[in-house]
C-alpha cells in the first residue's frame, strides 16, 4: 500500500517518463474526497471513454454527467498520446470491484491476468476501487473498431510505468476496468496482458532511471525546433500537429488561455494564448495581435513535429 502522490509529484513522475502532460485549470483540487477516502493506493486502472474527440472527452471526464459527477478519472489519454490531467484525489472511475482482484494486485502473485472478477458496483462483497486506484480514461469509442494509435498505447505504457516506478510497484499493479468488475468491458481493442508486458519491460530496462554507458558519454543532440510556417499558415485556421505543439509550449510558458486543449485545430483560444506570449516578450498593440510572427515564433522554440 502507498500514499497517493501529491499533484507535483504526479506531474514530475509522468514527465520524467517522457509523457506529454497538459494540466487543466483546477485539476489539483478537483476530486470526490468528500464522498470517501482517497488512498492508500494499490495500482493503476485503465479505461476507455466511449467517446470521440479530445476536447469533448476531456470535458466529460472533468465535469462528469448528471448521474456521475466528475472527475471521472485522474487523466485522459488522447489519441496523440497527450495526457490531460483533470483530477487529483478520489475520482469516480473504478466503482465497486472484486476483493480477490484487489488482493491479487496488492501481492502481484497472479499469472498473465488477475482472477476473473465476480463482483461489481452494488454487489454485497464489492470493494471501493475509487479509494485504491489511479484511473486513466483513454479516448476510444470502445466498439472494437476505433483504432488505438501507437502514440496512445505508448502513453498508456509510460503513464503506468511512471506510477509503478514512483510507488515501487511491478507491472501487475496495472489492470483494466474489465479485470476489476464483472460487468465492464474496457479497455476494448488491446490486451491488458500485453500492456503489462510492455510496462514491465520498461521498468526492467530502467529507460528513465538510468542511461547506458554509451548514452551517458554521447554529446547531447540539440533540440529540433519547428521552423516558422509563415503567417498565411495560421490565418488559414489550420488543423495540424504544429498547432498542438505550439499550444503545449504556450501552456508551459504560462500563456495558455485554454479551457480544454490545446489541440490541433487553430482556434481563438490559440490566438489569445499567442497574444499573451507576444505581450510577455514585450510586444504591444498591433504587434501583440495573436498572429505568430517569425521573431516571437523563434523565441517560443516549438518542438519539431514530424
């Protein structure tokens, strides 16, 4: 058993594992702690959202709905691999589950998969998973046809490994909702057994914890920054990963004016955020109108987007 990570420790653990993190307004105090305990924690639970679109999915998981208030998880894993943090503390994601599964997770003594669950929310013997598990919702319709991009699966692996590493757990502390409750099917479309193997491989190789001797003595490569794509690119209101990368840099610089996002579609929120960046650089008036120019773009150092 472990005490839950603080908000700062959670963000640090995710970023150390190479996760791209977006912190949404208020997430650090957004929880259901008044309804029950949060912790001790024993593992990580993976879900799918049964929704499409990053913005709508993040909004749903932050706010919840009439029958189940938010947050519905701690983080939303988008198809591009970005992890949107929406809650810190108890979240309405796991519900009741099987105590034998909880024990198997705590001891990490099971084989490829934990014992089949025979309990669910409302069952007499169910235990409260909202107390015991971090929850991550992955944007997917859950119909067996909606694809799971490599970037999203990589983020699931990294998020799971980050929390296991922080708490000293092995990969068997990572389960799917379908392995917790006998009436759940998520995540549908990839194997949790395979995902645990990926997580354990990451933990075993220590990809974050240590570098190889060869890596330690290499000259660091200079970062690749996205070249300025020109004024006409932005005025055409593009839908591009360049816009997403720009938005993440604006958020990192404290200039993000996003309620949800950033995302690949250029919006007025991008323009407002960029105007804040221009003002931070000292531009005023028409020079801080939110349309990127070559000087402010070079200063932002937007990472290269293939």
